[in-house]
């Protein structure tokens, strides 16, 4: 099956594209786009991969599913398009970066600049129906994104995996913690951020690890 995705990812994920579950997922997603309002725009479903090729991945941040409000989602977890108000979780992420590293809170919530530096901003589910959180879960995306983590875990080491909340933490079960840095805390949502997200120092700790392993730190 032909899927438009960055070439280094395509080489590794082609076996997934040829499996029956992915064919069924494709049919489901195509019909959803034809009959409902779905986010992100179809051309941006694989944006995280296109902006961050396999060989460039230094950090992986795992989200659950895309934002379901108009104009927000563009294929990168936690990120919103330019000019869109920061969702609460993203506001808390920027607050922690500011407290942790001193980096100023940016004017835009567009995290493309992170992706281009080697941060894979991976949602476990890559599409969602407007205004219905979780509406495309359990249709096959989770199997696909498990394969993404598996490909990274088997081929690369010294990656920083940043896992906020129990959902993300389950997702990275196949990561070898002796060969990578796994940073875990509660989710940055307002419901939980004060219980251990604020003060987790994940951004400075990630950069310290990258520097120790001869890699450029991320400009958060």
C-alpha cells in the first residue's frame, strides 16, 4: 500500500502499511474524512514523521490523540498552529520550560521548531473527529504507533523518551531503559500538573543526557 510519509520512516514502516489492520484503518479514516470534520487536515496526518526523519530522532514525546478543536491540530502532539490560543496542557509545558531552563514563554504554540531539531512529537492516535476526544482510538492507530516505538527501540539508542501520564508510560514498555533515558511524570493537564509535572525538570535533564552522549541539546 502506498503511504505518503518521509522516506526513512517509510522504509521501516512499510511492513505495517502492508498489513490487513492498516488497510482497514485506512478505509475507516478515509470514510471519516469524507463524511465528518476530522483533525488534523489529512495532509498533516504524518507531519511528525515528515518533520523529524528516523535518523534525526533524539527525543520522543508521546501524546494520546490530536486536539479536537477547530484549527488546533497539525500532526504534532501538544502543538497548535500559529495564532491559536495555547491549550491548558501546552501552557503548563511552557511554564515548566521557563522555570526549568529560563527559556522565555514563546508567542506561538507551534512546536515545529522542536520537531526540526529531532523531537518526535508522536500521538498514539493520529486522527480525531471534531469535538469528540478519543473518537478514533481502537481503530488501529495504536498498533501502528507501537510499531513506530518498536522500530526506534530496536535500531537506536541514547534517545530520551518523555512520558507524561500513565497512557504514555504504557506506550513505551518496549524501550530498553539501560540504553536510553526514560523520563516520567504525571500529565501536564491542569488536573494533574501540580502533582508532579511542575518541577520535573524533564527539559534540562533531556538536554544534559543529549550533551553527555555527544548530541546537540534541544532549544526548548
